[in-house]
C-alpha cells in the first residue's frame, strides 16, 4: 500500500514541509541541485534513483515551487532551485552536519564547505571561520573532504565533478561526454 503524501491531522509547519520534501530521495535531489546538478540524466546517474521515482520527485518539487524547469539554449529543459528551494539550504546543511557528526564517513566528511572569498571553512552555523561573516549560499564552495573516496574510472559525471571544488548553485562542470 502506498503511503499518502500528506500528514492528515497534522497542521504544524514541520508536517507541511515534510509534505514537500519528506519522501525518499527528495532531499538528495535537492542536495544535488545545490551542488549544481541540473539534468534529469545526471540526477539519475548520480543518485541511482529509479527513473519513475526521479520523475515523480522532480515533478513534485517543481509543482511545489522548490525547483523550476529552465529552458537552456536550444536543448532540453534543466532544473534549477528557486528562491523557495534555496531557502532549504540551512536545513540541508544542518542535516549533512548531523550525519557527519553522528554517522561519519570513514576518514571524515566527504564534503567541506568553504567561503569563496577567503577559502576558509564555514562553520555549521553558516559563518566563515576566517572572516566571521555569515556566508550566502551562492558564496559557498563545496570541496572534497578527507572522507571522499578517490575518483574511480567508472564514476558517473557528477561524482567525478564533485572531486573538484566549485560554487554551490552553479552548474557542475561535467566530464565524460556530458556537457554542462
């Protein structure tokens, strides 16, 4: 039996948020969108999500206004976070930090967030450890951490691209024949 998408009898803000982002795979799709994944095939390759599930989650995120389908220059539409979706960054970052603390990857975190202005690490509260300023999402670099396994020849293009530092929200510079 399929579970309903809503939380009948619950009217708090958390239950309403969970109706949008609470299904399996949804937050990982949002995380990848922050990392710069924009195309259906790249979400599918990186996450290993069944295509029907991915299509359903992308449709739900688009319908709820978290993602928008953006037509690129003469190619298929891509997905981009809307301001509403970008507003999820503190929650995505907090959950990632919680996972690093309570369920750490061998060797340390897989990703480290740095301030693009001075390359200093960003603390869990979103402040730069170098300059002390609160760092805007668009000014964050995602960089490989000590727990990220070395690149492998059969890595999907997203995994390969995440071995190089880049700004959040910017399309990933993909390799292996997959244009950005």
